[in-house]
């Protein structure tokens, strides 16, 4: 069963998934290269305030 159809995640949104489950948060700074990608989600990636700021900036850039 995939995460898209799994009943355990039916009412949960806005999370990062790994192996059909919710990914744990990992804020340990690591270099990102083509051969060394992060395996977990960082807390800033699910921050609603950061998402709001990104949306505001995106709208401003599209209107410019």
C-alpha cells in the first residue's frame, strides 16, 4: 500500500513522507551534494509561517 492510499494518513496533510510513513525531522546541518541528499525533513520545511512568507513573496514576484 502506498502513502497516497494508506488509511493511516487519510486525515493528515502537510507532512513529508518516507517509506509510506511520516518522515522524522532532522535539523542537523549537512552538506548537500548530488551524491549526498538529505534523507529526512527539516523543521523549516513544514513551518506554516515560512510557507506564508514564501507565498507572499511569490505573489509579489508574479505581480512585478
